C-alpha cells in the first residue's frame, strides 16, 4: 500500500474511533477509543512523512575518489633508487 493511501486509511480509522468514543457508555470505553484514535493519528503522521521522503529522496552523495598515497609520497621523497 502506498504511504499516502495508508495515511488516509489510518485517518479514517481514527475518525471511526472518535465516533465510537462519543457513543461510549462509560468513561473507560471513551478513553480507550480516544487512545486508539491518537495511535491511528500518529501512524498517519508517520505515513505522511514517509510519503514526503519517498517523493523527494535525498541525493546520492558523490563518492570521493580514494587518494593514491604513492602519488603524493613520490614527489616528496623522490623515486625509488635501485
């Protein structure tokens, strides 16, 4: 499932939980459904952030070329003498 679609689904579930909380017969039931709604909202937030990251991926860092140490040392100490 696409992260944006998953976020919509989680938001819908949160709305359903809030609706059930209003209809809850006791305080504990209402608190339970409101807690579930908060959890679904948090999941939706995470999915929305994921959708943004996937939409704008970080650029790949250029790999630095390894410095050939012998190329640096030869001019400093001179070529090998035989």
